[in-house]
């Protein structure tokens, strides 16, 4: 099996399929269409022509960015592919962003161990991650 990493933003349908397939939460298609256009940097993994993984950097491109959408389909997990995605995003962070850029992420346990390998540290108790949905209903 030859897995290829490409600098590429997924189209909305591929994005939604990879998130769903990897067990991440879902979004509406129109939200994906809007959001994906604003990616700062994205990478995808392919097994032949089949998309099997992805990762993105979002934000303003200079001051504040967030690592998001780190996803690998279950049949491909446990092979170091998440590390490969993070290595590609980290290379972009270290070579293309201003040194003062603040790059954050929300880590699901046990993925926090992966992110620690790339220099990310927990911010608690100094600060904690918080979130909400646009529609609070």
C-alpha cells in the first residue's frame, strides 16, 4: 500500500465523508462549503485515488490559527498516518507562519499524546478550551 500525502483542501462531500468515517461530528453541507474555502492550509492522504485522511489549519493566517479536522479512516488507523498529517501541518506552521503566530487545537483524549509530539502543550489551568454552536437550541 502506497499512501500519498497531498497539499489539498477536500471538497465538501469528501470532507463530510472523512469526518463521518473517522467518527468525528457532522456538519451541514452548506457549512462545509463555506468553511473549507477559508482554510489556511490543508493536507489529504490518498490510497490510490481514495481519500483516507485529512488535516487543516484554519484562522487568520498570521496571528491566530487552529489545527482541526485531523481524521484518518478506521481501516488505516494505527499506521502512523495521523503523525504524517501532523508533520505536514507542523512544517507549514514552522516555515510559513510568523514566529509569533498562536496555533491552538482542541485535543480529544487520547489524541493529545499525538499533538504533544509536535510541540503542543496543555494550557490548563492558565486557560481552558471553550466552545459553543451557533444555534443554541
